[in-house]
């Protein structure tokens, strides 16, 4: 009888280990970084950010902004909210001094359609502050870092 119990317990333990480990976290990520489109270079977010940081071209900047907008409007993941830091990073990019003019002068027509306006200065300022506040709303622990940034950017 003890041998049967040992075999049964061993089988349950092995089954538990096999079902709890492995690719389960890959199939159901907590946040979406554009992983549905993942390539060898990484998620879409990683590809966009790397390209922008490496090239620092206006076209790469426009791609990055639209990429942020896509990940924020269609967040995915189990939580269905943008990943930590994404709203803050996006808000900061929108509030850069030349962001609106760079986007206006270099974005393609499909990229411009994401913002539904011709007044990019007002749109980016409003959206940028909105994104910084959204970061605090979604991740209250970020308040310590984001509130001083908002204060500095609104002066």
C-alpha cells in the first residue's frame, strides 16, 4: 500500500512540476511589450527603442512615438495595462522640446493619423502630461519620481 501511495504522490508531484514550469509564463505574460510580434531582435518595443537610440533619426523617433501609442492603446498581457515605465517614458518623449516639430516634419501620413490633429504642440503637451499622470495612476510607487518631473516640465 505504501508503494502505491509513493507512486501516486510522485506522479502528482511530477505533473505539478511539469505544468507549473516551462512556457506557461511565455504564453500569458503579465504585460505586453509587443511580444506577439517578437523577432530575434526582441519585442517590438525593444526593436523600436534600440533603433531610435542607435540611429537617433527623426524617422526612428516617429516610429518610437507611434509604437508607444500602439502599446498604450492596445496593452495586452494579463493585466491589460501598459507595462511599468512605458507611460512615463512616452510622456517624457512627447514633452521633449522638439518632439512636436520633429514629428510634424518627418512623420508619415499613417503615423500622423494616430494623433488625429495638426496641432502637435498642444497634442503632445496634453498627451505627455496625461501619460505621466497615467503612470502614477497605474503604478502609485512611481509618484515619487514622476511628480517632480511633472512640476519641472509644467513651469
